[in-house]
C-alpha cells in the first residue's frame, strides 16, 4: 500500500524521531489507524519530504515515527501560474482542487469586472482561506510535496503587472486565432495563464493584458466553464512543456 502523506509546519532541522500531533496526528491515529512498522511520508508543502516508519502511538492524536530519509524536491520548470477569475458558488474550490492535482505551481484569484462573485471584507478572507485549505488537501491527496501558492485576490491592473513579467503570457479567449496546443513554450522561466469568468474577459481587460504582452489563445472547439478551463489548459501546458514526460 502507498504510504499516506501528512503535512507538518516545517522539516528543516528535524531529528531522527518525530511526533506527529494535532489534526494530522489525529487523522493518522484515529482515522488511518496506523500501526508500528507502517510507512508514512511527512512534507512541509514547500518541497521537503521525510520518509518515516511508525514506531508507536500515544492517545488518539499522537503518532511517533522514525525518520529514515530526508529529501528536497526542486521547483519545477517552467513555473506555471493560473490567474483564475472568481467562479460562482463552490466552483472556485473545484478549480483549485483539480489544478493542484494536475501540478499547477501558483493560483491567483482574480476579481474580473464580469465576475458575479465578489470577495469583499470578511467574506473575501473566508473564501481565500477555503481556496488555500483546498490546495493543501489536494496537495496531500495527489502526493505533492510542493503545494501551489494561492495568492491574495488580484485586481486587473495587478494581473497585467504579473503578465508583463512572465516569459510566456496567455489569455484563454474565443478571439484567439492560434490554439494553445500549438504555441511554442519556454523551457524555463514562468508561464502565466489567465482564465476569465463565465461572462468572459471584458474588452478593456483584453486590451490591458495585450499591452502587458499577453496574447489571446483558443483552447479547443468547445466552451469550458471557468472552473474547468484552467485545469484543462494547465494539463495541456504541463504535457507540452515536458513536465509530464
């Protein structure tokens, strides 16, 4: 059986013995019911991995492990960032979950002009917290040791600044004359992809993004929802960039 993954705050300076406690420890002891001799993996979500063996338990929420090896996974190249317009309801968490599973490196929530959902005040902070928690859980589920960064919500001007700094900048839009599947991609650096809201990217937003160096591309013949378009496009980019080879 594949060793389960648990997240810890930090792994630098970890000793040969470690106690996994808190919610992760409770899950390991009371839900997974791990026993001495079984293998587990600890990660800090920032690229570090510890292969461990269970040596015992204490109560319902403390797992005692022996660290057998430590390693660090370098960042992938090219780095892929998806700017995701805010979807309706819980579709934002669906987008974050699936983009994390395929391997996106960073997700930037975007308050586009045509977004129905508005992140304001405490509601916005709560929604952002859900996106970050989703990325963490999906990172564990997909056995990643380097979880995607979920940035603070960005304005259109902030997205344009991000695009201007990218080595390859793209906007998914039906006005694109070239399919994303045939474009030449950089071997390293950063790819930034913009996914608009259900109502589409507004003309003034397209103009600002074009001025920042982003080009519009088509993804395919069908129209995907904003919550699935980013995952489909990211999978395409990951395959064509060589990261899935």
